[in-house]
């Protein structure tokens, strides 16, 4: 969507590999954030404040 200019919320394009990476990105984006499990079929993101 980004490639064709559709507005999107801040986030990552790839799965995060560890807690430190998640915290760094969360601090850059700002809170609250939404986390969704990669793989495994998790349908609903979790709101994290």
C-alpha cells in the first residue's frame, strides 16, 4: 500500500525478532501500539499502552 501512496499507520514491514527491537520501535512510533503474532493464525492484535 505504501508503494502506491495509500496512507498507512506507522509500523514495521517485517516481524520483530526480540523484545529490545520491539521496545525500540515502540518508543520511536509512540504509544499506544498494537502487536500481532506473526504466523500461527492470530486474528486479533493486542493493544499495548
